[in-house]
């Protein structure tokens, strides 16, 4: 060590001469007078001046060992580190944080509970590693966990591969979409992270029954009594479900490690003190690793010890390339690469268990096609990059439930039809999230990035309906708008404000895409597209655009469908179009259309179809010519429903407070006063006062 220090302290003759002169020149000053001390036969003469440590090295007697220390540690009498001399630089500072899991028990509880706690320590690279280890040990002793004893950990696992086969036979049509879920919490299995996906139910009694079966040499009692055949593990399996038992000590185990560094030395080399600390840590239990800038080489240097690693977080670590060592960690389930300088992602095909990939705020401009091999992915987040045409095979990545592309100048979307599990999506400057059944859908906007502003023209924050312009421009370029999540978002936006309807109608290709969506095989997509078209149809100007785009042909196709839900969608659009203006009502009306409405009222499979069919006839009857035709062909039908409510109701039931909605709709149609989703004020101003839903 002394020889190494001497070598590191050796400088050129000019440097030594300058140092000597500096020492001689300051010899008369108390502030610059050399300080000398002898430590274990090593004599140091140090002079502080100009913010640096300057060393005076006079000739030494033969019996003394002299060394000039500029950038090395100095040993004190006990052999430990005493000081750290640098040429005007501070030592590197490190912050190390461990996340521990351990068990706590009390007299009032039958079983110990698994709890979490955090232990953090700060130190400088000049500090003695023994001191750091002592502080780490003291912190571990202060953790609020049990230190002695054993527990039985129950792990419940759902195997995707086996479950996919069962799901394919279950008639779901979407195959098995369950994930493998493992819990080391006693008696607890976490919820499936795949959103609304479910797996085929397995008779758990068959699995648990073998554990508790009497007379079995492999039952739970035998296991707890001393293990099965001397083993401390036992496993049971039925179909895709397996259950494992394992005896483990209650000793707290580190599950998360986070390392930050303040690099004052300007070097990427990690100090040996850090490795001394890491050697004493139980890295074999680490499941989540967070390495910040200047510390990522720790991943490669300690690679064999990351055997339990599941989540690797390299966000904000200044990466221009992803470390190659990740290929040797196939067990990783989450890879976080946010806030770096990546221009591309490496091949991730060896990460077969990868479920979450995040690389927000980088410089990524394209994606590798082999990303489709990561079929276990559930979350893909690439916000704030430079993607224009992201290549994502959503058929292969069908398990993805979160796709975040916010803040990219995207020109075309990937094909989305096979993304059945998608419940969260961000595009352009809009974020859309939904629950499992699409009953609760939230849409929010943001300013996006400068890339978006330049891609779609204009800049700065957008207000009102203009905020959705980039989103509309993107989704209506391609048939990806026919995905249920996007269709639902469009319907929510249209219902929010009339100005949004104007923005939709003014987007190139939007009306044609919406009219194509109502012919989808997915009834839910048809429903949401019909809501949007109905919202547009309520405005006379936008209604004219729909008529010019041959909306009536789509309406007639919907009315002729065998599904009542689809028929209702067509009637909803027709009713609003007919109500928008007399001109539109006259252009829509024909005897063929009237025959279709009469048949739906007479033969409708559900009452809602009858009600909406009568309302559509009433709205068409506002126009005088239409009204005469309706009176000639449908007067008896309307009168019959108006007086009887429906085919099986008496007059007294119709006149009661609980009068049939069918009868009310028939009254309105017969009187030429249609019932519409427009406001009562609109109807009263246009057609005079009357009783809503009844005769004028």
C-alpha cells in the first residue's frame, strides 16, 4: 500500500520544484508553515496553500520511509484511513438505501405479518469502509422486525403457458390472458396485474385437498412437523395453478437497493470502499435495483449476485446505450430506462419474462421489430421520444394493457384491433384510461412537447376544442380508431362540448371513419361510434355533413341488423338527424325508411327499439310533407300504441302515473311532436307548449 501510494504521489521534476519553492516561500508564515508528523515510521510534510495540498519533500535519512501523498489515503496508528488529500477536489459522496422486508408478530396475532422498512446511509469515498459497515449493521439491528424464528411461506402461481391452453378451449375467443402471479406473503396472492384479464377457474379444493389429506405422507402436518422427506420445500400442482410451501428464517432480507453518487472526482471508477460494503450486503435477496448516474457499472461488476433481481431501474443514469449485461438477467420482469440519452433500444428477446418496459424522455426514433418476441409485456411506456411510426405487433403483444406514447410526433398508429387488454393509452397530447369494463373512461389533455407542436403545426398551449386537434388528426388517419378504448374516448370528448363535435367534423377523414366504425363486428365499438355520430347530428350544419357522407346508408344497415343493440344505435342517429332541421328530415325520409321503422315498432325484440322507432317517426313528422305520409301509412299504428301503450296493456294502465314509455312515444309521434334528447326549451320554443311525452 505504501509503495502504491508513493507511486501515485510521484510527480515531475518541475512539479516537485514548484512545490519546493512554494514551501520555501511560505516558510515565514504561520499559515503556510509545513506540518510534519511520523506515522508508523512514515514521515509526512504537508503544506496547504492556494486551495491545494502542497507537499515539501526534503532529503530523507536512510532509516526513514518517506512518501509524498497527493491522492491517496494516509494510515493512522491503528492502520485505518485517517485523511484524504486531493488536488482541490472533494471526495465522492454516496447515498445507499436498502428496502427491507421482515416479519413482525405480537401476542394478539396468530401469525406474523410481513412488513417493509427502509434503511439509508450516506458516506464519502474518503471514509473508512469499516465505519460504513458498522453504521449499516447498527441500522439493521434497529429495524422493527423479528430477528429469530421461522415461518412457512405459501407461494401461489398461475402458469401462463398452461392457462393459455385452457383459455383457448373455454370459448373466450381471446385465449388465455392470465399472468403468472407469485406471492411470498403468507396466505396472500396478489391481484392479476393485467387489468381486466382473467384465467380459467381451477378447483382449488383439489390442490388444497392434497395438502390436508389425512394419512398422506406429504400433507401439511407432515411438512410442518419437520419437512417432507427432510426437505424444507413442498409443491402441489393442478393444471395452471401450483402452490408451494417453504420454511424460511424470519431474518429481515433486503429486497430493494438504491445507489446514488455525487461525482466530485470526475472519474467513472467506483471506489474500493463501495465494493467492501457490497460484499457484506445480502445482494442475493435483492429484487429491485435502482442505479443512478455514475453507478451503473455496479450491475456488471456484481452480476453473479443479482440472482433474485426482478426490477431493474436505470432511470436518470446518463445512459447512451443499455448495458449488455441485461441479457444475462432473463428473470427481469421490469426494465426502467427513463430520462437517459438513448437513441434506440437493444434487442430484448432474451428477457422472456419482461412485463414492463419504460423508456420515457429519451431520443428513441424507432423500435426493433423483435420486440414482438417479448410476449409477456403488459406495460410499454415510450413517452417523450422521437417516434414517428412505432412498429408494434399488437397481435403478438396482446397482453399489453398500458401503451404510453404521449409526446411523440407520431404519424401513424400501429394496428390496434388485437389489443384486447388495452385499458390505458396516451397519444399525441391526450391520455385515456378505463376500467376493465369500459364503464368509467377518463380523458385528459396536456400541452405535449415541442415535437408535437411542430408535427401538427403551431405551438404553445392549446385551449378548448383545439386541445384535441393533434389527437383527432392522428387517430382518424387509420382504422386504429376502431379500438374500443379509442372509440369510447371519442364519444366522451364529443359529449363534453359542442365545440369538440365541430373539431371532430373538421378533421380530415373523421366522418368517414366514424361511419365505418358503425359497421364493426364489435357491438361496443358500434355503440360508441353511434354516440359520437348522434352528438354530431344534433347540430344542423354537422348533420348536413353526415347526410352528404351517405350516413343514411349506414343507418339503414344498422336498422336491418338482427341485434337489438345495433338497431338502437341506428335509431339514435336517425332520430337526431331528423330533429336537426326540416331540410334534413325531408332528405332522409322515404317510404322505404318508413316501412323499416314500422316493422321495428311492430316486431321489435325489445321495448327500447319500439320507443326509439316511434321517436324517430315523430321527429321525421315535424316536416309537413313527411307528416302527411306518416299519417297515411302509420296513423292506425300510432293510435293503437298511443291508446294501448303496448300490445298487451289496457287503457287504464296507460292513463295511470306509470304510463308506458311506448305509449308516450306514440302520443308524441301521432301529435307530430317528437321526443328527442334535445332540451325541453328547444322543443317548446319551436313547437309551442305541450306535455312532454304526451299529446300537445
